[in-house]
C-alpha cells in the first residue's frame, strides 16, 4: 500500500485522467485503510478502476483470504475429513457454476465492493483455500522423478492455452477454467510436493523462488500501474516497443520483492516472534500472580 501511495500521482495518465485531482489527504486515508486490508467503498475509488484497494489491487484477494482464515479459525478447522470434503465439493460446484454462467465464461472479478463482485471474490477463494486444506490432510506426497519438469509443463500448458470457444460459446471457456482450477492446479501442487531436490544449487533456487513468491505477488502491482499508464499514454504501441519496458517491470518486481523480503518482511517477523513470546510470558506471570 505504501508503494502504491508513493507512485500514485506519477501514474496520472489518459486511462486515469483524474488522479491529479485527488487531494493528498484522501489518498493517505485510502493508504491507511489499506494497511488493515479492509475494502474501501466505491466513493473512495481514487484511481477509477472500481478497486476496493486502489493503491494496490492485489489487496482484494488478501481480504477474501482473511475471510477464509476467519472461517477456518472459528470452526472449519474442526471439520472431519468427510465434512471438509462436502464443503470442498460445494465450493467446486459453486466455482464451476460461476465460470460457466458468467458473461465472459471465466472467474475474473472480485475486486469491487458490491454484492455481485463480493460473490465472485468469495467463490474464487473458497475452493482453492479449503481444497488446499483437504489436500494437506488426505494426500501423502511420494517421490516423483522430474516433478519440477512435469509441473513446469503443466503450468505452461494451462497458461498458454488460448480461450476456448468463441463469443457465442463462452461457457466452453468456463468449463476449461473450472477443470484447470478444480483438477489441474491441485495436481500441480501434489506433484510439486512429491518432487525431490538433488543438489544444493537446486535447493537454493527453489528456496529463492519460494521466498519471493508471496512478496512478488504483493509488490508487483504498483509497478504494473506504471506500465499501464505508459501504454495508455502511447497509442499504437507494438510488442517491439513494449517488451523492454515489460522486461523492466518483471526484473524490477523481482528485485523489489527480494528487497521487501530481506529488509522488511523477515526483520519484522523476527521482531514480532521475539516480542510476542515476551508478551505471552508477561501475561502468564501476571495471571499466575493474580
């Protein structure tokens, strides 16, 4: 959210022509609310994309993940495997229904604070979250040779596949996306968990990729705003014109993610663990004395 606030006024462009009219106090208020991951209403959409987190759009998914975590904490963690399986099945049916019946034949959406988009966000979150929980309970990873290669091929196949069906048959793409999310993605997770790391170089590479995966997700979008603004200000941009800037965004996002990990995330986590333990011990001592 801070990164989004720093770059906000620099993304004033033809696609977001009103950014320069937003008062500083309002932008800072949106940033402070963003720190809590609570969504802002459309009346506080300072960018114009109808985002519940206008300074860093990825906050929308974190908001719904918080909801899933709360549901897990207050009761779902106690579900039996059977009850959890039923919940996951219902979530899968709801996700497939959303994808197949949506106007575009996909699961896109969820980042706007209104009834329709909140439904999309919850539906997109429930199956992956609780399917992952179920997978961790029932699946026993084995040892699969070349798991990294198979995972890579599956990811490439899924992501490079063009939309299926034309404008008259968007439901076909909905079926495709449903199969990917409900079947293929859990399979990729299982294959990855069953992989074997053979050398220290492989271990270092995997650790690096794992360490930056979440920071990369969190910090990349403020940079994407710059790219979108540049594209909108330069009409008729070709792939040859754009690829150096796209590469810069990619490399810059990775560097920024690693810097955020090492200079912010890990130090703050260490401090919290250290001081949280102290606070717990103080409370226990006070309780025992009292």
